[in-house]
């Protein structure tokens, strides 16, 4: 295991498989612009087409969040897993006014499916549904994922 990827000093946090599966079952993703260990610069997917896709995005948790969030209005559905940094400009300028849902995750999730890699920050899942035809596939039961990833009820909805 690469310890840097699981430390608070890293900007890359592997999405827990159970969280991704539950979200994928609900939204049916077709594109992940931020695969862990992806391209050399990690940002080349910012320059490809997102339109018509169902995007799951776990961006680098740094100043690199905003460029990925700025693409929220292009795909049919965009779901982001983000640090709950409600004091940031990107939260107030993009997430709060435009998100259809903001799901606050109860507790700290274990990134990378490790019992020893609990996030040192709270997490939110943000959903942007941009086109009426982009229906959600099913209803997700967060309780079936596990207690550490059980978001509270949706607190913001358009």
C-alpha cells in the first residue's frame, strides 16, 4: 500500500468501493474524469467532452477541485465526492446555488477501503442533474453500504 495516497498530505483519496458501487447503482456512471493514478498531470480529462455523460468525480482534494466542479453543467448527471469545505468559494459559488442534492456523510469514510485510512475531514456527495431525461436509475439505500458511509438525509435540494 502506498502510504502517501492515504495520508492527509495527499490530494488523492481512493473512493471506497462500496460507496462507488452504491452511487453507480443509483446513477449509472459512464465516465470518471479522475481515476486514481490516472494520467501524468491528472487534469487531461478537463479537456475532453463531458456532454451526454453520467459523471462520477472524486477530484484531487486541493486547489484542483474547482476546475472539475466548473464542469458540473455539461454532463447529464454529475456526482462529486468532496471534502465538506463549506467555507470555500467553490462551495458557495458552485455547489450551494446549483447542486440538486448535497449529501453530508455521517462520520468519516474510509478512503481506499482500508480500516486505517479514515479521512481526516468530513465528506459530502454533491449531485447535479442537468437534463430532465437523465433519470436516476434507482433508489439507493445508504444503510446497506455501511454505517461509516451513511449520509444524513439530503439537506439541500432544488
